[in-house]
C-alpha cells in the first residue's frame, strides 16, 4: 500500500485500524502496525469524513518535534 499524497512528515507507517472509541468531540483510534499498537486522537468529524471503520487499512502519519516518556 502506498500513500497517494505528498507530505512533509517522514514517518508514514501503514497499519490496520483495530478500534475506534468515540467521545463527545474526539475519537481515539488504535492502529496495529506490525503487531505494535499506535493510538491516535482525531475529531469525530474526521472519523466520519474519512468513513473509518475497524479493519480498514490506514496510515499512521507521525509529525512531532518531541516524544517524551517518563516512568
């Protein structure tokens, strides 16, 4: 699967949509990328516009200046 748009983000990872949990305004999506789960938060409107459903092939596109983890 190849992404058919050009983006400045270098981290474009194909995966499979495993779960969608809709809140009042924001949905939390679980994307399986090779056995690892990435969670994305997007608007409910975006979920509807993209017609996302569990099992869809999707892209996790990551553009961040920092990733912080603490324990």
